């Protein structure tokens, strides 16, 4: 696991941005795995700027997002679909057909999950997966206790996750109780993974990710077993790492 220590959120975002831009230049048809939440917003802003300055183009890229809330239509302002359109897709040269998120409003959710897996497989798997990390160690929405051999599935959101994410909703009651998420095994099939973390509230999680026991009780710990992971974290997020 490679650790890149940066000063702050802005530097974390720039560092991640340069890795994504390099992939856009290196690969003919790069496939990206993308995350939502507060952590990657700065990365997406930087990518939009790179596109505007004509230093990066997404016209040959494909994207797969990690997760989506169950029960929210893709146009719902709290859906991750909407988030991605607002924060990235609407501002760069990528068409709807090139971007993928699970459909949380699908009638048959099981089929939606297996179809999503099939799409990633048929595309040739993810070249670069961007991850954030939950304070409870979740990656995607794979909450503590999720099997390391899980594939894309419907999960129950932890109460702690619903509480943390309530900041995006009018009230806790509005936060969905379920989500579709790529599974741990699906994430581990990515050729390369970049995990981003900023702020003191991520320090415990980052310490466990880097130095803790590999256990299903802390899903992100499985990344210790992946051959090509880079953690880009700021000083505050790395403040509890001992070594
Ligand atoms: C989002 C996702 C989650 C977040 C995590 C951290 O697509 O998969 O695992 O990365 O909950 O969220 P933030 O960045 O808001 O702290």
C-alpha cells in the first residue's frame, strides 16, 4: 500500500486529479470507478478545470459509480446519480451512455445488481477505482460485517452511516435505509485503487486501514491485500498512524 501524505484537502484533491488525468492520457479507453460524498468533490472540481483548460478529455472514458440509494429516482436531488451529474458529468465531455450508476428505483433490485456486475465485466473491469472511507471502515456502502466475497448487492445502511449522511437531507427520516453497492470482491477486481481521506474524523479509520487487522468487521482493511492501492490522505487523516 502506497501512502501519499499531503498538507490538506486541496492538495489531496490535486494529487488524485493528476493520477486520473494521467490515466486519461495513458489509456485508450480508461474505465473509472467513482465515489460520491464530500471527499471526492475537490477531485471532481479539479477534473472539470483540467477539461476546461483542454488538458484532459473524457470522450473515451467509461465510469461506474460505487453505489446508489434504494428508493430514490435518478432525478431526485439526493440521488447519487444527480450528485454525479451536478459535480462532474454535466461539466465535461462525457455522454450519458458512458456513465453508469446502479438504478436505486429499479423494480427488480436483484436483477439490477447482477446486471450492474455484468456491465462492469463486459466493459473489461475497472482500471482505476476512486474510494472514500466511512468512519466505520465502509468502502462503497459495504458496512462492517459485509463478506469479503460480496458482489454488487442491496445492503441495509448502518444507523451511523444514515446519521452521518443526514447532512445532505432535510431530516434523518428522509435518509434511505438501503442502498445498492458494488461488493467488496467487485471493488477488489479493480486494477488500481486510490483511496482519499481528509480530516481528523477519518484518522481512526485511516489508522485501521493502514495498520489494523484485516477483518470483515472493518471492510476497508481488505485493501491491504490488493496489489495496487494508493492512499492519499492529509496530515489530519494520517494523525493516528503509528509507524
Ligand atoms: C460514496 C461511498 C462512501 C463514501 C464514504 C465517505 O459513494 O461509497 O463509501 O466514500 O461514506 O463519505 P464522505 O466522503 O462524505 O466522508
